[in-house]
C-alpha cells in the first residue's frame, strides 16, 4: 500500500519559511500553532542544514500509542488523523512525538492547553469533508477544527495511478534520489506538491509530496 | 586579458572609472574603523561639499581615532535583511503570518563575545552605538557562530521602540504593526558615499552589554 509522506531536500532548503507561511495561511491556523516549521541544525557552522518538519504520519504512531482516549486513527492512505471532539488536551502525544508535531492553542497544564492540533496532510478531520464543523471556529483563542480540507477538494496530490504503474515497472524517474532510499530498498518518488510549491517550476520544488511504495522486487 | 580579466566583465573593478574620486578603487578605512592604526595609511576622502551638503567624513574619522572609539566599542556592527521582512518592515511586521516567524529584534553575537559579556542566547542586551549622541538599543541576543568573533549583526526591519521605550501608543489607532522592536539605525553612524550621498547604515562599531 502506498503511504503519503512529505520529504524536504535538506541540501536545498534555505530556511525561508515559505512552507510554514503557506500552511498557516491555507488552514487559517491561529498564532502559536505551527503545523509545519523549519528546523536548522549546525546553525552557523560548516554542514548547516535546514529541514521542514511536520507530522510524519508514522506507520506505528507513538501519539496514537499513548493517547488515553484513542482519538487517533489512520486513513487508508496512511495519514494519521485525530478527532478534536475526543481529544482532552492531555499533552501525552506532545511528549511521545519525536518530531514535535502536536501543537496546542494555549499554554498550560493538561486540559487547560486546549485541543491538540497537528498536520492533517491537508485531509481535515473525521467530520464531513469541507463542512463548517470540520473547518472549525477560532473564537476565544481556541481552534476547534482542522482548517480547510485540500484533499477533500481534490487539491492535495493523491498517488496517481500512472506513477504507481511506473514504480511497479521499476522505472527510474529523473528525480529519483538513491540517497533517499530506505533500508528496505523502498522507492521514493515525486508525485506532486502542495500549496505554494505547486506554482513553482518543477525543479524548484523542495518540499514534495511523495508516495512511499515498497519496490516490487523486495516484496516478501 | 593576460591576467584573466575582461574590460566588460571581471575587469570592470580594475578599470579607470571616469568622474569618481578614485579613478581606480583603492582601500580606505571606514570612518568608524576597528583598525585605527591603518587610518594614517588609508584615510577616507577629504572633507568636501556634496550637492548642497558638507561631507565631513575625514574629520569624523580623525575624531573617532583620537577618542579611541575602537577600544570603547570593540565589536563590528553590521545590519542586513531577514527573509521574512521587507525594508523598514512596517508592512511585513503587520502581517501576522510573517510577524509570528520573527517576533523580536535581535543581535547576532559570536559565542566567544557573548561568553566574555555573560550573555546567554535569547537574553535581553543593551547595544551601545559609537556616535557622540551615545545611542543605545534594547534587543535580544542570538548567540550563534553565523557571525565571527568581533562581529555582530542586526536585522534592519524593526522599528517602534526607541532606546528601550515601547512607542506603540504613539501609532494611530489600528496602524501599529503586530511586532515592534528597536531600529538598528538608532545605532548606525556618520558616513556618506562621496558620489551619491548614500548614507552608511550597514557597518559601524558597537558595544554589547547584558541588560
């Protein structure tokens, strides 16, 4: 099964934060919540690298493992989502997540920090796609919904049939990056991108939506 | 061409430029220089009348050397851009998406210089400018190896504070940007381009102390 991932080419990221701004603007996320942010390591030293980080939509998600109310669920596309109706804002997922993905609308202990918010891979929440309930309200500093649902509008790039066929045929694309291959010799490939990046020439896209497909020859 | 230069390319900087004070560029120490011993050999241009205005850079440089400015203000202060903001920043600091990414005016300072002054990353510091008016600015410290020892850097996109005082109340109602901060040009010093009259807001000297 294909899994959706965002990949950032850390060799090319210049920490411009345009991805952060595009994400916040698109989903109308309040001040203080950053579903996506740029992390820089070795700042000012040789070998400095920046990488854009959000929820990695883990296969065996630690946030889901520690959630006391089981508000997490995984879609058929491998996107890890959560229900804000069920979330009690306990903050366990915040401590469990190795990527700092869970965000909260307010600062405080346990329930006082509000419902957790994180990257939804532009797929919204359990409510009906594109409904007002899914979009949510921003009153009183809270953020009850998930912002706009780009996947529901067909704007997020789903895995295209022809791309999957190419993987199955073992064809290498021009953008194929051998250094990104995982230990399981899986194939990473570029199938599109989101938001602002969509309007850039292909070769200038840094942040890519990728499908993670296990290469046929390594199956079993 | 023998030296790998072309008169319309990389050789331009070495070609005779008509109408400029230095027909071929020569080294001149900055008016506020961290190397005052070099001023005797590489002084700035003599005082001159430019357009309607006097340019007294030579006198200012001489006075700075005599007063030992470089000892009192040992750090080089440079200013530059942030990717989030534009110009003086009034417009971009009024955009909440951008303002959230850079919420404070700061000064980048090398870990060695910061350690000498007892400054930690994210702490408030006072930056003292080298001008006679004794300007100072209250900003946050960004302790980083992006700048070398003896060099500091500030973004020039901030405004709305003056020498530690928040002037938000003076903005017309609803016109105040989301974030305010000290303007780096509170600290920058005298100096004008001999041809265009452009001021020198990019490099000067300063001293930093923990606030």
